[in-house]
C-alpha cells in the first residue's frame, strides 16, 4: 500500500497537544519559534543538536540510553541484512527528515531511521538531504529520561505518523514494556502488530521478521543465520557457502572413504599377491627341495649303483680269479695226473725193463 493511498482511506487522526516543555539546556534552541524556512536553512543540518520542527517550534531530539542504542543498532543491522538479501527498499539513518503537512499543522520529523520502499511514489534520490515523500517505515529509539520524550514518541509522533500515512511505526527500547510495533489500518489509525508464535512480521517489508524477545538478547549473527526465523535473510550466502562446503566436505569424505576402500582393496590385493607369491615361493622352494632331494637320491642311487657295479666287478674279478685259480688247479691237476701217469708208465716200463733184465738180461 502506498503512503498516499493509505492517507486517502480515512481522515487523519487527531494529533494530541504536546506535553509541557522543560527549559532548554545551555546552547540548545529547543522550544525556539522559527519559520520553516529558517529551520531548513539554519537548524535542520545543525551538527551539535538535532532538531525537529513542530508547526513553528524547534524540538531537540532527546538522547537514548546506551542499552537502548544497542537495541537500535542490533535492529538496524537486522534490517540492513534483510535489505541486502531482499533489495526492495532503501534504509535511511542519517538524521534525514521528512515533512508532514497535517490538519493540525505542518511538522518536520527525523526518525532515528526510516525505510523507503522501491515502489514508493516518491523515490529517495542519492543527493537528497531530506526525504520529499512519506517513509514506509519509521523507527524511533525511545528516550525515557523525561516524560516529554516518552510522550513525543509514544503519543505525538504515533499520531503524526498515522495521520501522515506512514504504513508502519516501530518504537524500540531496552525495556520490552516500552517497545511497540504498529501497522496502519485502512481507517488511518495504528494497531499493534499481533505476533505469530512470538514473531513480528512486517507488512511493509514482506519477509522481515523478528522476535521482540531477541531485541533484549541481541543474538550474534552466527546464531541468527541458523535460526529459522532469520535464516532466510541473515547471511544466506554464508549458509549457502556452508552448505556447499558441507556438501564438498561430504563429497570429500565420500571420496576419501572410496579412496580408503580402494586403498584397502589394493592393500588386500597386494597382500593376497604377496601371500600368493609367498606360497609360490614356498612351493618353488619345496619343489626345489624335492628336486634337490630327488637329485640327491639319484646321486645316492648312482653312487649305490656305482658301488654295486664296483662290487659286482670285484665279484666278477674274484670269480674270474677263482676260475683262473681253478683252471690253474685243474691244469696243475692234469699236469700232475699226466706226470703221475708218465711216472707210472715210466715206472711200468722200468719195471718191465727190470723184469726183462731179470729174466734174461739184455741181449
């Protein structure tokens, strides 16, 4: 919904009268009556004091306590993260004011920071020192040092922003009791944004959501990026990188596991090869031993055969010698027999001779 359309839906709410004012501090022009032209030229860009202009009177912006500043800083950083992820608007936090012509008079307000959607009828230009349209979201860091400061943000500005057509208005404070988050209704009034499961969801910036309880806790970005409430816009690139890194790590682990499995398989195969080689070597050694044993048996057999041959040869030679001896004995016996026979014949012849001699003598 554009601010102009929101303004046309209903008559502007009645803006309450400002509360009684305190005396200005030394050097402050708070409460001074000046024209709008003088405000723009003299007080709008004042560096030592930050003034707003309320229908002719200067109003110095009060200072919030440090804890409230931390809430403001945490939330503004949250919005910056959202706009980095969803660049649908521009964020202003440089004391930039905008003009609201209201039925009760013109005011110039400087929200602590404001948001201008990209589809706002009045674009925010790079060289603008003030915004010439109506912010889509105004955020104030409440100062509770004085009643006037509290009423200015919670009552007066609330009515002014609603009457001027600001679609959403947030009030930040370190005390949750002083925090408020409003959305503009079609009747032109603010109504509190109802939390959904404890989460405030912006209508002006769809997708921007937060837990009011986190404003006090202010979790670090590392916690937000993993929180489902904030994960959609706080460091999504980091989460994508982490998911990619985790996927790469898982892939690397899988590769490492596969490599380990391959290594184990290669080791098992190498071990099996070594064992097979050891078995083959053992078989070869056993075969060599058996062959050596066979060779030694053959050698022993050959030695035995040679010894047997030698013994047989010796036996044959002994037999031959015995045969020769027997043959010699036979021959000697035959010679002895022949000699005996010859002696016998001689003796016979001699006896015969003697007998003849004895008978007649020799003639």
